[in-house]
C-alpha cells in the first residue's frame, strides 16, 4: 500500500509545483490588503469621531451664545423685581394726593409734579433695560400675564375680558416679572 501513490487532483498539482518563494508574495499581498482595509476602517472611525466632535463643538458654541444673550437680557431680573415696589409706591403717592388740595396749594402741586416726573423717569429707565409695563385693560384674560382677583358683572364686554387693573404687571423680555392683578368681566358674550 505504501508503494501505491494516490493520484493527484488538478487543483493540488500546481501547488505542489510552486516554490515557497512564489507562495510568500501572495501571502504578503493578502497581508497588505488586510492592513489597507484595517487602515481604511480606522480612517472612517477617526473621520466619524472628528465629525461628531465638530458637531458637538458647534452645538456648545450655540448654547453658550444663547446663555450669554439670556444673561444679558435676564441678568437684572431680581433687581428689577425689587424695584417694582418702588414704582408702585410712587404711583400710590401720586394717586393719594387729593386733587382739590393740590390745586389750592402751588407748593404741593410742584411737589406732586416732581414725583410724577420721577416716576416717568424711573419707568423709562426700567424700559431701557428691557422691563416693560403690561397694559392688560380691555384685553382677553391670560393667566400667563394676569392674576385674576375678582370677577365684575359687566354685559357690555365679552366674558373673560380684563375690566379693571388693581396692580400693574411687568415683564422683562418674554418673561413675566410680576403678573398684573386684575378684575375680569363676566356676563357678556363669550369669546
């Protein structure tokens, strides 16, 4: 049995005739191709990471710009809220001076005009810093800007309309500093 040789197949015969020097370049080419594929995959991975990092940096830049803009607009919020009491007190002082007494005393009239001028100047300075007075009278009641204290029976205006303002409201930018305290009409046609 050992003398018998098994017949070679056609596929085996060329390999048997190849020299080891010819087989080595083919395996080097395979290794080079595999290395190139690995480098291409690594390059794609790095490119993906780079694009994601660039997108994250752009998002961070936008967020930071928005935060800086908000800080500029809303940075004085607590100070402005505290100053609203001062504006209210000026208005109360003006509202509580009897008209007939003011007309009879020129010194008092001048004093009241000075307080009115101070109030207007103060409100204009608040407005310059983004604080605006809400003017709700005659508008539809909006719980985001108004605080309803009572209802007023009034059939001449639609139900849900602000009929009386008890205390002025203020907003800074799009945020409410203090809602306007109002009386809301009821009994009229529905909106």
